[in-house]
C-alpha cells in the first residue's frame, strides 16, 4: 500500500489543512467545518503534532465570532477589513456566487488552503493587524453568502470596498469619501 495512492489524497489534504488551521489558532468547530474531521481526531492532531507549542499557541474555546459590527467598529478595522477582503477576493476565497459547502470535500479543502494563504499574506502586509484568523474565517463566510456584507466597488475610483447589501448612501470608499469631505 502506497501513501501516494489517490484514495489517500483527500485524507492527506484534510490532515494538512487541519494542521495549518491549528497553527492559525482556529477553533475545533472551524477546523471541523473546513476539513470534515471529528473533534477527537482534531484534538489528537493537536496533541501529536503541536503538543510542544501548547504554551505559545493556546486553543481558543467557545463560539467563533459572529458579529458583523466587529469589522466596522473603527476606521482602522474598516481599513483592515478592506485589505483582508482584497486578498480573499484576489485568491478566489470569496466566490462570485454562493457555492455549496460540504466539509472535507476537495473544493472546500482547496478553498481552505487559499483562505490560509490569504490570511498569511494579509499578516505579512500588516504584522500588527487586529483581525484574527477566526474573524477572517467569519468575514470570508459572510462575504461568500452576501447577506450581511458584500464586496462592492467604489463609484468614484473603482476600488474594492466592503459594504452592506442595502446601503442607503452612495458607494464610495473611505479614501474618496475623505477627499470629497476635504473639498467641501
């Protein structure tokens, strides 16, 4: 039996993504939703492969973030949300149309890898970022569903922006809105 057989391909991808998510301090429920692994399997992976890092990488407990308002609390968070969204959009983590998500499927595993890659790129560009990995997962899901937040384009400069689906004001990014306010 060879480990490189196709029948083990999905399982290897599940394990690799689970370890990557663990390194980003993802909660067990988040890892389960992306990989399809059981809670017990995730805990065993953590103990086996990241046991020595337990002092530096705590396991977060409780529910994952679920408040859209987090991304609009301050101007800094709004700017970071746009930066992260841009990375998610460019790497294809946020699809143009909602897609069915089957935990552990090859499509979800590939998208999970892209999510990790996008978050890593975002953290390289912004080392002191306020948005955690769990918030990034929530943002990617919210943008994919498009019910509370969606990707939009500034009417003035054409730049990417994050907006509410039924915004009442003209769609302008913070840069253009600040420029317009300065000219008044």
